[in-house]
């Protein structure tokens, strides 16, 4: 009995350490479970937090180029889609714009013609921008000015809205145009610029108008202000009273110089996309304006001008020394200038 008790007692002593190991195992498992629980809980908190934060999705919109579907290849290079730096064309960004320049000489009807164009809702012609010498000092300044106009960044009273379909200006032959004709022709052809060449057939009438305008610039007959163009019959009659005296000795030379200037301009710009107009034809045949609108690719609209013509009488009643002028020109190649070339 004593031995059995001893054995039992020994067994009992052996089992006690086993109970301690089970307790340690349970503590380890409990700790592991707690750690896993804390980890899972933290992960859940992060997910809940991220779901509660607003999500911003960033979309990048790529701007597609404007297409000229159905436009013949020969016309595509003359359609432009400018992006002004001073404003946005918005819904008209893909409205094509044609560039043009009115090439002319002073007192050839270009002012009247330009007001007609500007009465069209889709056309902006910005006047004689190169009358300021700094803009035509060299080709760099000329190109810089042209780029600004044709990018629709030029502001003037003629500026329209973002849906302008044709933009241009007046350029007199003596404003750097003839002196730099090679570079300008190259610019017109590379940038797709339309040239509108506007002249007078009767260069004698142009000379009379020029001398009368020079006189008013000196004397300022209308309320002390010079008026190159007028908007009332009264103003026109006041300016028409002056009859210039022409230098009969130099008259032929003056007409020859003007004629050569016109001939050279027609030759220089013959390689550009161009149309040739004469003031007398526009006066007599208003359908010529329809040809201009077709040339510029804009819708046909009624065009009006507030300009009132100044010299309406026959030349014989507008020149002080008409007999000397008549005798100087009669029998020459310019004899046709003596006759009335249109009636108003």
C-alpha cells in the first residue's frame, strides 16, 4: 500500500507540470487571438475611414482637333482655327476663320469698301494697321503684327465676336507692302491669306480726290477737324467745294507712276489666292460684292455703308485748271480718264 501510494504520489507529481503547460498554451492562444483581433479591428477602421472620405475621380479631357470634313484639299490650308490669348472662342472654337488683306492705294474706295465688309456679322476688317510706322519697321515687326491680327487678338472697333469667320485689314501699297513684297507673298502663301486687290481704273479721279483730301488735312474745313470720309450730304458738299489745281507739267509723270504701282502690285501678288476689284465696278455693279463674299467663304448678307461720296460732279467741274489738264492728257494713253466713267 505504501508503494502504491508512492507510485500514485509520483504520478500525481508528474501530472502537475502538465497542467502548467496547458495553462501556458491557453495563454499563448488567447494572446494570439487578441493580437489578431486588434489587427483585424484596425484594418476595418481604416476601410471604414477610407469609405467615409469623399472620392475625387480625375478625368483628363483630350481636345480633339477641329476637322474640315467635306472640304477640298485645296481649300483646307485656307481654313484656320485660331486660339486667341485674350478670350475663348468657346462654342465657335471649330468655326473656321479665313484670313484676308485689302491691298489698295489711298483714295481708291478702300475705306468705303471696308465699311461694307464690316457691316457683315461674320467679317472683321481692322483698318490701316500699318499706317503706324513702328509696325512696319522690318519684317519681324510686320509678321508680329500680322500674327496678332490673324489670331483674333487685335482689338479695334471692327472686332466682332468669337464667331468671326473672316478677319483682315487694309494695307496701302506705300506702307511697307511693296518694299517687302517677296516676304509678304511668302507669308500669305504659307499662312493661307486671301489677297483682295482694290484699285481705281480712273487714276485722274484718284489724284483729284487725293489733292482735295490733302487740302482738308491742312485746312480742316469741318469744324476744325479733318474728315477723310463723311456721313452726310452737308459734309460732302462742304468738302466738294474745293477745286484743286493740278500741275499739268508733272501730270503725265504722276499718272504713269501710279499706273506702274498698280501693275507691279498685280504682278507681285499674282501667285497668292486673290481677287482683283475696281472701285468703278463696285459702284456700277453691286453683284461684285456677292463675288467678294463667295471668295471669303461667308454667307451672303445685305451690306451697307454710312459713307457719303464727296466728288460726284464731272471732273471738268472739280478741277480748277481743267483746260490745262485736258490739253495735257488729250491724245495720250490716259485720255479715257477725261470722260465720265460712272454716274451716280
